[in-house]
C-alpha cells in the first residue's frame, strides 16, 4: 500500500484573494446600492450619462471613449458613492498593462472635432452693418451742420454758469468714488432670459474646451489659457467638454456653478435655459 497525496491535495493552488476581490464595476455597484442610490441619482449628481454608468458597473469601459475618460468616470463615481478611487484606478491600470501615457491636450479632443459646415453669406449681418453706417453718416452730417452754423458760440455763452458749476469740486467729487462695473458681471446680468448663456473662465490654469449648440454645431474648440474667458449662447442648449475641469469656473444664465470639479478631470456638461435648477 503506497502512501501518497489524495486527489484533493494534488489540485493546483488557487489565489483566493484575487477571486474574493470584486471587479471595478461590481465594487462601484455594491457601494452605490449600500448608499441607497439609484443609477439615475448617480447620473444626475455626477453628470455621467446613465448609459455609461450602467456600462461601467458591467465592467464595459468602451463607451467611455478611452482610458483617460474611463479613469475620470471611475474617479467621479467612486467619490460620489464614498469609495476611495485610488485602488480602483490601480486595478484598472493593472488590468490594462499600466497607467496610460500622458496625452497632449490637443489630440485628446481630436475625435470630438467637427468641421464647421460651410455657410453662405450672412445677409442679416450685412444689412445691420449697412443700417448702422447710414445712421452714423446722418448723425455726423447733422452734427457737422450744427457746428458750421455757429451754434457752438451761443451754447457756450449761455452755458457759462452751468459750466462753472460743473467745474466745482462738489460736482467732481463723487466721480472718483464711483466703482467701475465688472464687465464680466455686467455681461452675465444682461443675459437674455429666453436663451441659455454659459461663460467659461480659466481661473486656476489652462484647459482645453469644446462647445456646441443644440444642433451639434461647433461654437469653439481650443485651449483656454489662464485668465481667459469665453461666453457661449444658444436658443435652447449648450454642450460643453472640459479637458481640465478643475481649472474652470462656470457661470450659467447669470449664476455661478458650484460643482466641485477635480483638477485633471474631464467633464461633459449640458446646460439649458432652466439651469441651474433651484435647490
């Protein structure tokens, strides 16, 4: 009778720890359910589309559009369901052979670029320019005629007392104290209510941004340097892609958006005439 190992002892060693470790999508799903949130709740709060949330929870990252977008979505979803995103990102990189190489900002949005369709001459703008030119010419002619008729002399003589009053210190005193209006705040305050107005400002660094109107036509696609601002307006909707959302400050329909965008995160946003919603 020979002494040897039983069949159970000859089975290959299995890594129990790896099997016990849930996938990225499963971990996010379990955390969401534990937090009492639905997919709609998460999508509304993070602005990640419902279809992408479902795909990520099924470990399908193809709809994200690339590793950079996928990592950004994983980070955003994890933080919202109270998970530490670092282990999930390490797991994502390990499953794909390491972290992605840094990608220049310009190629990042190459796929998003749409050639602006060729349009015909803008006759409305031409007519407005012509009307402005005619009105300006007529006003200049009338002003010139008044000057040549010598109307300045009587006005100057009759206005002597008022001129002296204007030159008095009491009249000039309030002028230096008048605060100059902030052109940014004035532009936001003047935003029409029947349109959606979005102002994008690079306050903490530069960011590559893309903006489209409700028809999908490209309004802007380029690098916004620190200190620069762009204002976009449409009759119903403005779609944005922010390459480095943490560097951006948004004003929508005259109101400051308080979303906590993270440095380096990519955000896809859509705003309408009713945004930001009350509460």
